[in-house]
């Protein structure tokens, strides 16, 4: 719970930077957080918003798509872990070969 509170505080910092129109600072902070934890899709969403507000539509769209992809991957991993684990070399109907899960 404490970790989530800290993330919420960091999101507030980004939101304040966006309100003050300090888009480059917001993008920089989001980029640092993505480097620290590339599986936290919300940072991609925040950076996408900062890019959009800064007028960088293409970069914003790229981050938005990255957020969707990371979110899907994280949810898939959580689902697999919730049902148990299997050896990677086992072949099961319906599994996707070549994944990093």
C-alpha cells in the first residue's frame, strides 16, 4: 500500500508540471519512471498526455500504444500466475509459443 501511495504522489507531481505547462519536465520524469519500471503502463499514459499537450502528437500516440501493449502483457502475466505455473518447454493447447512469460 505504501508503494501505491508513493506512485500516486509522483503522478501528482506530473499533473502539476502539466498544469504549469512544463511539458519537457513531465516527459523527463515519466521517462525516468519508465526506465525504472517499464511494466507500469500508467507512466506511458502520463507521458503520452505530456507529449500531446506539448504538441508532439506522434510521440504521444506512440506512448499511448505502448501503454496498451504493456497493460495487455502485464494482465496476461498476472492471469497466468493466478492459475499456477507450467514449465516453459511444455506444450499446451491454446498457448502462445515464443512469449516471454
